C-alpha cells in the first residue's frame, strides 16, 4: 500500500521499494516493508565522504551524495559500490537534494525511498 496523491487514501502497490539511509560516511540500502520491521543490512562505507544529503538517480539506479564538509557531490552506484565525483567547485552548504519523479523527499537529512 502507498499513499495516494491526495495524501488521505491508500492504494495497492506491486512495486518493491528500497530505503536508502546515509549515516555519517556509510550508506545502508534495505528492502522496504509496509508492515513490520525492515530486514537488517550491512552498511557500505563511502570512505572519506560524509552523506549529509542524498538523492536517488532513477535513471542509473545510483544515489547522489552531498558532503558539506568536503564541499562536493558524488554519484554512488549501489550495485558496484563505486563513486564518481560530479561537482567539487563553488559549492557552499547544501540543504536539500532531489532528482526525478521516483524520489520521495523525507524530512530526515539523509533518507531516500526508491523504487
């Protein structure tokens, strides 16, 4: 079940979702369960990069990670566990990120629900 666009009713959903958490310099991706607990997964290290903000790239199935201390944005592939630097100049403080229609923006600093 997912929330309809009117934010009051639910509708059935056959699509599977993943929750992606950015916690310090780790990323955790786990399948989303509508009811009950989510399965535990091991965290993957981002190395020196801190996941201050993240957004899901629905085109490639990767995530964009913003690090406000290092002042850069990287693209992190959830399958290969590799990252590539996208922007590293003229960045100040990033307060939010979103990309595409399949990203649900939460109030949590580094949380994404992806299809």
